[in-house]
C-alpha cells in the first residue's frame, strides 16, 4: 500500500477575486471548482489545478474575506514548489510575473515569488517521474505551463527527525538528507522538506491550512487504521463531495489529510465546464439564495475564452 504523492494543498486567502485572477489568469491554472467551506458555508472554497483537476495538481483556498495576512511559523508549510518543464520556463515566468507586477528571484534551477497575500512559491524543474498535469491558458505556451505540485517545505520547531518514524514507517516516505523526505507513489513523486525555526506562526491570508496525500480509493480505510496504529488521533472518514478524507495533526503540528481519487471534480459538473458555476454541498443547497447574495460573484476566465473561440 503506497500513497500516490500529494493530492492537494489548501490555503487561506482574504480575497477570492484576486485569488481567481492570480491563479487562473497570471499562473494559468484552471479554476476547477467554486464551492463553499463545509464547516463555514458563507466562505468560498476555490480549487485550481490542471485541465481535469487531477490529484497532484490541486491547490485550494478558503476565502475569509478581508482576513489579515498570517505568517508561517513552526508547524506550518512556508513554500510550495510548482513544476515546470525546463530552466527556460523560469525566464518565461519571471517576465510574465513582472509584467503583472510581481517580483521574482532566480536561484540556480529554481525561481521564487510570492502571491498577492504573501504566500511563497518556488518554480522548479519537474521530476522526470511526474507526468505533466497542465492547464491550458491562451497566454501560456504549453512548453512553459505549470506541470503540477512538486514539493513543499514546512517550518518545524524540533528538526526533521521528530516525525521520521511516522513519515518513513507508517506513511512510506524515504529520508533524502538535508531535512528532506521523498514520497514515491505509483504515478507521482513529492519532495517534503523541513526548515527549523523557533518562530511562532499565525494563520491568516497567505498561509497554508493543510496538505493532503493521495490514497487509492480501495486503500483509504486501511490508511485510517495505519495512521491510528501509529498513534495519531485520526478523524472518521469524511465525505468531501469530490473525494473522501481523513485528517490528523502529525507530531510537528502540521495538519495532514489523506484523500481518495474518486469521485473527482466532474461528479457534479460537465468536465468541459468545471468551475464555471457555484456548486454547493447537498446539506448547504438550501442556503443558495442567501449565499448567492452574500458571496462576491466570481467569473471563471474560462467562460470568456470559450465565448471567443
Ligand atoms: Zn483538504
């Protein structure tokens, strides 16, 4: 039984309109779902990814409108690594970001930048073992498109060894040195790194809420048992409409989720029209009139592109 790399990473933003503008336009990802937070239905939950919304490409945000910026500290992810095909692509992205008013910094085979909330990213040349998970955007040539999430780095207070047993024992990561672990699944790989800090963080706009690892559907209950056997307080299986999930806070304080492949984002929308209309969890459907008045209207840029075509 293996985890197949990462499923999605979820963040907090203070501004859903800028979120769609930055990720679906500047970075050229596809907005694959507009929905609301299960536990706080007055807040958007927006999902971005490749054309199909494949696990491994998914970045999601809870919008808490007007939220103040947070700061990553111990127990929080501080940088997300996105894959591109080559070092030439780093030049393309440096220019595109600059043209939209975002600074970037080149360091060897990587380039770093921050989004409008101060969330930090690194573009890296993608691992050969990761099949490309591209979205299509009219201004981003396919050879430069973002190819999925390659890795993430988190701040920890107790060093990279403190959760080694959980990672390498129960979850099947391998230790790669330099505070880094690798997760090698059947179809995707992921780099998971730690930097030690004593700084306390606080959640808010531009911070990461949790990371989800990808389980085969048939293994999900077995993962729940294995995580419990490893001494973690794990939740029951929760139906998130687009996948099933379990959650636990691992020993460094980072919230981990394990999510299934199915049913995926096409379960309630035509695959050609993903993310174009507000979809509500069944239990919140009765709130639609109130939510449609209250939530900032968002336009998936894909609608305009299709109308021009
Ligand atoms: Zn999640």
